[in-house]
C-alpha cells in the first residue's frame, strides 16, 4: 500500500510544471555586462640591453688614479683612470661615450701588465633596447592587436623611484624570436640621462593610443578562486551558470574582463547562490 502511494506521488510530481513554484527561488541582485571605450593596456616584463665597450689601458704600468666607481654614470670625455708607466709618465683614460661603469678589475696601485689590458667595461647609455616577451595566447586577444597599428605609450618601472615614459612608433616595435609559448619584441628607446641601466629587468605597461570597446562588470560581480576568476550568469531558465573569465584592470569603478561572455549577459551578484540554482532577479 505504501509503495502504491509513493508511486502515485512520484507520478504526480513528474508532470508538475515547476515554473509555478518560481516564487520559491531566492531573490538576488543582478546587473548586465556592459561595454566601455578604453585605451587598451598590457602589462609585461622587459629587459634592457645596450652595447658594451672595453676600457683599455693605453700603456703598461700601475693604476695611479681612479676617478669613478663601479655603477657610476659618466659623460663622454669624462676622465676615468690614470695609468703611470715605469718611467713615471702618466696617461689619462677618458670615456669615449656616455654610459655606466661596470666592474673595475684593478685596484689602486696594482700593476697593469700590458698595453690593452681591460680595466673595466662601459655600458653605453644609448642606444638602449627594450626586449619584451608576449604570450602567444595574448597575441590572439583582439584588444591587444590594437597596440600594433598605432603609437604605443610605454611606462617602464625601472625602480620604486623611477617610472620612465616613452611613446614608441609602432613601426619601431620589431617582432623578434619566437618560442613555444611566447613571441619576442624589441624597440630602441632614448636614455639621454642614463637613468635606464643595461641588464636590468623592468615592469612595462604598454598603452594603445586609440580607444576600443571592452567588456566591463562591477567589481562585486567578479568571483575569485586560487586558480581562476569567474562570473555568475543567468540563463534563459533563470538558473545560475558559472563562466570563467580573465579579469583585467579597473576602469571607472568597473573591472575589465575577457572570456566567453557578451555585452548584455545578465549577472548575479550574490554569494549565496551556486551554479544550477534557480533565482529571481532584482536590478543592482
């Protein structure tokens, strides 16, 4: 008898229209994915390099004077060292170009055995070349492609105290070596005051000079796990669907996003609901 009763209830429920019970679903705040016009940016790491030249002794003798230290920036024509030969004749060594002194290989009073012995190296201030590597995945982003047709504003964080700004012509950004996951690019940048140091790593922000439309959502609509970020979308049946996205920078109080989502998609802003939950919507 009990079996027949349970079977009858199950049969009744199987034909029930659950839409009649939508009022039982939790009411949650919602919003839509919007589109905003922004100057696209891309953050990456770069390396600075410049030509090097050797500072050689003009004669054999001893290092009788040193006017500079390792790491010091010098101007072209500036006196660097003096070398005195066995007969007491002294010769000055001057910088042939502006740059930064590398490791000095001789101490004061130390014997320099032959003419042409390398006392130190000089990293030239210019030309300074910035090398960057961009992931192949990023090269496929439509917004990143907008960096290429126009001039690019480069901001280089060379140290906590130094942010260097330079506008590069897109034609001067050269595509270089290609690797399995990244593609190299390089461009020459001015360094008249020697603030940028060859061999150093810098944080780079590349900004396009024309706006493009990008998707944006309120910060509260982006949820994070240790491995990825996601949005809570609402489908046509008012059920929650989680969708992974790449969360970009903030812009006018919104978070820029990339992913398999579209302008106008409805989002849930509520920590209580999970994927598959049915909801009722209120505007945020």
